[in-house]
């Protein structure tokens, strides 16, 4: 097997192993931030950080952080639940 083909295979494998988990963990952040934006609150770093908490199933932390960022309770709860649910 040629060395360039072997190196390409190793790099592809590393990319899938290291990057695949990060992509799956952040797959529902856009759903969360979109719901926040639809509620009329600007998506800031605090909102994104709160959505990350939701992805990691910290619903209380997510709702609390979104509420502190100005998102109404019902919208915050819905956005965090969207973050916690698997992608469809």
C-alpha cells in the first residue's frame, strides 16, 4: 500500500473519531437558538451556551440561563427541550 494512501486513511479515521462526537453533541443547538430567535430574543453567546446545557440534558440549567438572557419561560422550556431531543 502506498504511503500517501495510508496517511490519507489514517487522517480520515481520526477526523471521524474526533469530529464525529462533537458534531452529534451540537446537532440540536440550531433548533434551540432558532426557537429563541423566533421568540424575539437576539441569539447571543449566553443563549448558545444555555442551549449547549440543554444538549447535555441539563434542562434546569438551560431554562435558567435562557430566562436570565430574557427568554420567556415557555419559550425557554421549549428551546431547551428541542436541544435535548435527538435530531430528526
